[in-house]
């Protein structure tokens, strides 16, 4: 005998079924039919408005434990544009990366790019890609979003521009292309702001709603991370220093990263290209930094090329992307001591 349900309960069951598709929907409809309609598909159709043929199939699937697959399941579906045109997608990613920068507050791990969808299509066409190989402008914006780029400028900090800014960026692009052609090792390096350890968290709240201090008054234990990222493989090396951001600390980090490479890998590197900010510690006119770098080159017998970004444009440095990921990774966590900070840094991806 059918069980009586209120109109509100009927609406809830009808709504629940709309959130399911395929096998899951038939299983839910069959279970409700057996429970409230005595297993009658016709009663389920009149009470819930469900297709009785679909309900009957669901009841049969429960009885026989044989699941019916629809024609949709046999199809792989339409592939995304970047899967159909991998070479064009790789060229698009290079174009977007050349115009990308990390958001200054590190509130997101995605990159902002000044490259518009129309300009991206124009650039790809100039590289020889045909119209039938390229998506529509509206789809191009979606593709760029899927690749991790947002089509907007950073409005929080508007970089100042010096007369040489464009020339410096052109030089970086030329040297970068030459490094790719000659199979050089391309890395990006920079130091992050000081990390204070203790019972601290932004706003006094942490993950799990644990209480924490929202000020760092009196905190003495602090570390400065220095990162090196391989632009071709994405491998990240982080060194933590407990003193200050100095020229010696930066060079020592570079030497430690180099020693982590295998001897075979070191011998196969014809040129080491390092992208940096033109900060006071690693400036091209900083004598202590240049002396340490020259001594290091004499030691490893591998030429090194330093590429500096224009003033006020350090956010275009690829290493800044890693800072965004790290900030998102340990945001809201109490870094109470060095092992805790180190373990969080080691688990970031």
C-alpha cells in the first residue's frame, strides 16, 4: 500500500532527483518507488512526475545488479581546444606568460595577464596558425582562464614606468629566447618577506578557529626564505636564512641549489640564466654581490647570465608565482616553530 506523503515532502523528493543524473537518478527513483509506492512505477509517475519507464529500469537494475549504460557513456565527449590543438595551446601559454605577473597581495595563485583574447588570436595567426585551428575570441578568454591566467590588470599596485622599461623587457625576451634555443638552464630567484614564528595569525584566527595573536610584538625568531625555481621543469628550491637578506645569503642559496644538481646535469648546462629583481642586495652595481658571483663562476666553470627586471616591475619575475602558492598554502596556519614552517613549505605544490 502506498505511503502518504505531504506536498512538501513530495517537492523535496522531486527536487532531490533533479540533482542526479543517469544511473544515480534511476537508483534514487527506484529506492523511493519501492519505499513509498510499493514498487509501482505507474504510481511513482503519478505521485512524483517521474518517467515510469526510467523508474522501471532503475528497479530492474536494483534487482539484477546490472547497470544499463546510455549512449552518452560510450562517447568521450568533445575535447577541449587545448587538447585538440596542443601545439597552439603551448604557443598561447608562452604568449600569456610573457605578459603575466603575480597579484601583489598574494591572495591568489593565478597570474594576471595583459594579453587580450583578440591580441592572442592575432599573435597566433602571425605564427602561422589557421583560423580553423583557433577558437572564437570568447572561447579564447575561457581557454586562458583554464591555463591559469586572468585577463585583467593588477589594480592594487600600478607599476611606475621609466623610459627604459620597454627596452629592458625586450632585452629579457630576446635573451630568454636565446637561452631556450641553446638549451640553457633558466631559473628565477628572489627572497620573500621575513616570516615571523610564534603564536601568530592574521586577524587572530587560524584554521580550526584556534585563537592566536594578531600582532608580532616581541617575536624574535624569524626567517627569510630565498627561492629558486627552474622555469623549464617547475622544480622549486627554498632556503631559509635566520639573519638578513644579504648578497652573501643570495649567493649561498644559489650555490646550495647548484650542488643539489647531479654532476652529469651540471656538465650538460652550457649557460645558467638567472632572472632577478634589481634590489639593493643583488644589484648589478653591488660590488659584494658581483664579487661572490664572479668567484662562483670561476669555481663551477659555467657562464652565468643575470637578467634584471625593470624598476617597480618585480611582479613579472616568475618566482613571484611561487610566493603566491606558498602564501595560499600556509595562510591561516600558526607557524609556531621552524619544523612547522619547514613542513608546510615542503608540502606545497
